[in-house]
C-alpha cells in the first residue's frame, strides 16, 4: 500500500471515529398539552433510533441515555415546572450523556424520533402514554399498520418448581405496546393494536396446577386485546418482556406473622422500569450496576443483544431475569459481582478445586495439639469421626493424609495434617470448646383458699306431765275420750302411762322437730333452748335453736429451685411416699408405696437473642381422703413449653375453683311458713374458693468450670 493510500485510510478512520462522537444535545424545551407534558430534545445530528430509557418509581424519575453524545446546552439543570414534571438534569460522562426527568409521581411515557429531535410524551393522567410528533398529533410509526394486522401467536401457562404460576404470551413482534396494572385482586394486561385469534379467545381454569393463579381470561377490546389474570391467597407478581415473549409471573407469599408487610420474595432492590429494544447485554448490566450501587464484572464470554421490558421491578430481580434469559450465572464477593456463562464459571471453579487438591497432596504435614478447657475429648469423637481406638478417622474435616488422636487422660486432641486443615480444626474447637451457660430456674406455686360455711337448725317438742301429778293425761274430746299429743309413738305411751318414763328417754321422745345445725369440721354447733310451761309445771313446750358458722383464709407457697446447664434436663422433688397394702390371690399381703411429692422437671434452651425456651413439668401432689383401697392422691400438674425473657417471670397456669352450696332440710308445708317455718327446718350454706397459680423465673448465669457430660 502506498503512503497516500495509508494516509487516506487513516483519515477515513479518524473521520468515522469523530463522526461517532460528534453528536450533541443542543436544546431541551417543554410545553403542556392538556394533562400531558411534551418535551423536545434537539440534537446536532439525526437519531437513528430512540435512546435507552428506564424509569424509577421511588424517587419518581425517567432517564434517557444518549451514547456518544455531549451536552452542548451549557446547562446542567433545566427547570420545567409543568404538570408533574419539576425539572430535567443533564449529566455528561465520557462516552454518553444522560437526561433525568424529576417527577412528582411515577408516570408512563412514550418516545418518538423525528429527524434530529426526540419527542418525549409524559402522560400526566397516570394512564398509558401515546407518542406525538412535532405538531402535537399522535405519531404514526412505519410499522404500526403491519403490527395492527398481526395477532397474538400463543398463550401458555406453566407452574414452576417453587409454586409460581407463569403466563407466557407470544407476541407478533417486539414493538407491541403493552400496559399492565392491578385492578382489585386481578392483574389486567392490555395489548394495543393486535388481533386475538378465535382459538385463543377462551377462559383457562388452571386452579388444579397448585399455583396462586386460578383463571386466565382473554378477550377482544375493539382494536386491542385484554387479559385478566385472577390469583388467590397472598401473592406478588412481576411483568417482563424478552424479545417477542411477555411473561407475567405470580409468586406465592409465605405469610410471616411478625412482619407488618408480606412479600418481595427476598428481593430488596429499588423498584424501577425499563424498555430495551435489541440492546447489548453488557450495557444492560452496566445500567443495573449503577441502579443497584454495586460493581458488576462481566467475563469476555458475555455477549449478544437483548430485548427487555420491565415494569416496577426491583433491580436485583431484573438482574436475575437478564441472567435467566441469557443463561448466565454470578458469583458474589462483597460488593463485587462476577457474571459469566454458567458452564464457564463452573469449569473455572472446578479447575480451582483441582488445583487446591493437587497442592494438598504435596504440602508437608504438621502436628499440633489442642488442650480442651470445657469439653471432654471423648465428646468430640463423633464430631471428628474418630474411631474407637482413637488412631484413625473417616471425617473429611481433615485431608485424606491427616489423622486425629484423642487422649482422654489429659483431655487433649492431637491433629496431624496440612496447615489449612489444622486451621479449620482450630476454628471448630474455638467455637465448640466454650463455657456452657447455666440457667437458674425458680418456680413458685401459690395455693390460696377462702372457705365459708353456715348451718342453722332447731328442735321443737311438747311434754304433758299431768299424769305424773295425779291428774288425767291429754285433752278431753267427748265424754270420757281424751287425746294426748307428743313427738312420737313412744312419747305418747310415756305420757299416758303405757310405758315407763326414764330420764334418758323422755325428753327426746317428746320432740316434734329434731333438725339441729350440722357440725363443721367435727365441731358441734352452738345452741340456745327455751321452754313455755304451765303454772303447775305439768305441761311444757320446748324449743332449741342451734347455729354454727366457719370462715377461713389460707395460703400455701412452695418454691422449688434448680440449676442446670443449657439444654440439659434437671429434676428436683420433695414429699413423701405413702404405703398401702394389696392382698394377692394367694392370700399374702404386699406393701407398695405411692408418691405424694412436689416436683419440678425442666429443660432450658438459651436462644441466640438471650431469651430462654423452657420445657417444664410441675407436679403438686398431696395426700387425699382414705379409701378401702388406700389413701387417694390429690394431683395438680402443669406441663408446657414457654418462651421467657432472661430474668422475667411468667405464669405457667392457674386453676380457680369455686363451690357454692345451699342445703335445706324441712318439714313439708310447715317449713314453708313465713317466719315460723324456720322452726321446722335446718339450713346449711357453703361458699368455698380455691386458686392455684404457678410462676416460673429463669436466669442465665455464666460458669467457667462446667463440663458437658
């Protein structure tokens, strides 16, 4: 090649490079058209296609990236103040310029390229934005007529392994306008300027697939197509487009009662939206890195273009979607994420592991001893996989050339292996050979009772002693007929002389009513007696009133206390063993014992946040009434599992008993008479209240000498 040709070639190359970087933004103007804001961005040269654009919901922003473009306006901020648009920021970095629209709330937008002017339409009503041209009329794309004649190709539903429901719509092209939104508990997706074949105009019932999606309804809406997706339960959804496929994914949410909000399935990135048409995947990764504030390194094998549309999606979920579409994987190290093809990353890791294994086969062995402080060496036998003779191992904590020896006498462990494996053993021992925490558990059992009893009664009798005074007994009826009245048959005989009167039997035999107050607790009732008699002291009307009342309050407090190590059971009891005998079939007698004790069984578990889980079993037994088979045992028990703060007190349970009883014994009819009826009846009233409460208080304390058994 001649020098002249070389010079012309270099000149042509420089002109090409200069041509790629010479475009510039000359002006940015805005005006309001109804609820919409129309922004015109004029550049030095014509635009071949619309720039990369994406939106962010919080804070509400729309960003446009112009590659190989500089800022020639001389301004970094342009105040707009129209509708929901506050201002526009112009940011120039090497190789590109970015325009950021600052909005009052998240809105939809549309772009249209007309020569060297980009027209951005921001819909202030919150609906789907329609692009306009420089005259303010709806823009007509050269592909619009073709797209209007095209139809949706297919609608498919799939259930993923995690229970997600995925609706896949095959579009006729990647330029179809799509709008998705929530309408109550339904997901509504609109497809503009497309047809729906009759075979796809149907209702899909997919409830049997076991995903949140229950029905998919697709129907025509004039020149458009509308789809309703009906999920149930707790769910969240995402919508994204890859080339000609639109995917609506509905994920079930596992309800967490301790969280105020449910969902996000682990994605924590800021939500935003983006619309890419046939863009380099490395440029998408760069934009996601800026959005997430992380460093992303892509291997040289990451290449190709991608068409992607995302709506209100966390940036880390968007990264997962891109990797899924391009069959990529990532490895994260701190704030740096390396992304590459799955096979390439797996092969690289395999080579690194093989290299480490080869080094381990050649590295010299070392021997180091470890003196255990709190653990017993035998307890680590299973952990390390050491055999019973202590001379070999099957555990892969150490390399295949390593060995572990345990000396129970000195409580030491001897490890022979390469330096890296010995370091792993050291870290494991540091984590396990630690002082065990102790828990002091104190239970308090409070029994309180309030007892009240009241009994009332009366005795009433009549005696006629005129027969003993030489007169006539009884009362005259007619002629020589007389009648005698007394308490019973024998009393009549004694009064009329038919039976001999004795001092022991005469008074009881004269009683009409014998209903005295009942005793309480073995104590007899107090009484008062009176008699009405004639002047000759030969006729008597006797009355005895008896009454007894008992009122008592009592409290029994039992307080067992025990100390145990974390996750080790403890038992304490105090009481008596009661003997009882059983007669065997052979005629012999065997003596057995039954326990009536106060006992506490507890196993504490200290959680990482310092609270304590207690498995508690409390018995409060006492000797009951005697039976012909031996004494009965009165049993009170609480068995439960409870979470308690360190040093806190919790009521495990309580038993409250109230006995109310009113007893009346009376003579029919006479006992119902007003006022005088009390002489013909006995009454008893009982009101007993008992309450049992069990409190428990655990406290954690450290120890430096306890050895785990």
